[in-house]
C-alpha cells in the first residue's frame, strides 16, 4: 500500500476516492478505505450540518458529543497503530520553525523535538547550533556558543561551539573580534582533570 496525501482539502461533493493524491510513503497494512470510512463517519457526526428530514426533525447545533468521542477515539487508535509501523510519520504533524541568526528559517517536527536537544542550522555554510527548550506548547531555541573575551579589547565574542567541535586538537582556529576586528587565535589544550580543587595559595598554572 502507498500512503498519499490529497492535494486539495476535503470538499463538498467530491468523493475522497476521486481526489488527486500525492505519494508520501509506503507501508504494508495501511488501509486507505478504512481511513476514508472513518473520515466520513467523523465528518457526518461532527463537521457537517444536515438538512432536516421533515419539520419535526430537530437539528442540534452540535453533533452528539458521545458519538463523536467514540468515533474520534477510533481514529486516534488507528493513527497510533499506523504510527508504530515501519514508515516514519515525520511528514505529518505540527511544525515548529525559527530563524537562525544567519537568516535561514529552520523547520522541525514538534514531535521529534526533545528538551535540551541540539539542532544544527540547515544552512551548510552556517555553524550555528541551537538548543531546544520547551515550556508547555511553546518552544524556544537558544544559541549554543562559547563566550570568548577578545585578546585585544576584552569584548566578549559569542562563537558557535560547533566551530570548535570540528577543530582537530592540533589545529588552530581564528576569529575576528566583532568590536575591534583583532584576529584571535584559539586551540584545544590538554588539561589535567583534577580530582580536588587547587589548595589555597597554589598557582593554577
Ligand atoms: Zn544558520
Ligand atoms: Zn576586540
């Protein structure tokens, strides 16, 4: 079976089977007819108004809540079953986007974002990494930088950490200070990982 997404939103008078579809993936065990049947049932119950059959036929403003609930739960169960399949459903769902400082808009599926996860900017020329923080439904993206004071003027420069992660231990990196344009040189340094902090009066070096 092939899963496809309709090119057009559902419209009155057009059968779902007759719609034009765009292929998004393939999965064994996906029953399109079942989804269409469920969609029609939910639509009939909750989404569409109907015309009264006769003058005594009372049309409620809303569909029957319990009936709708039962149908919706059935749909949720089916979608959850499908989501467990081999096909990744990353193409379906809420999307979160943010603008990197390089100007590139990054988009991610909300479901795939984890707290404290690091996201690299999609621009291949950009070294920015962003850390995900979540507060309820709100996502925030914080740049992951090393804060280095300029050797010449002391201004703090925020350098993307990825710039250093990609640097070999025997390599030198340089960056120009955003304030005075001084060319600063950086290198990885081996340090003793001490078990205890240095004693009073003992030099750090
Ligand atoms: Zn970027
Ligand atoms: Zn400077």
